[in-house]
C-alpha cells in the first residue's frame, strides 16, 4: 500500500503486511522506501493480476449460472 513520498528524492514509501519474526514493534505492518520506477512497475503488475482475477470470477459465475445464486444468494 502506498503511504506517500519517500525520504529520498524519487522514492515512494510503501507499507505491507508481514509476519512478525522477532518480539517488539507492530507484528504486521512494515514500511520501506522504494524507487518510483519500481513502485510503478509493481502497481501495474498488481492491477493486471486484479483484472485477470475479476475476469476469472466472471467466467466462473457464467459457468455456474443459477448455482452461483444458490451459493452466494444473489447474482452480480
């Protein structure tokens, strides 16, 4: 998740969930700076994967038809 501008020029500060490997501090949230180029590439990859997953869900809905309604209570 993008938090804002990084500490150095041309960087973006990001936050992500991670398992805790030592005691102390927040167990799940970590922050670090990465280059704007790397952030943009990662974001583009994420958006493509999200779109692909949405298409797959729509395909499953079409295959299941009425069963989708029975399972989830409504047809989207």
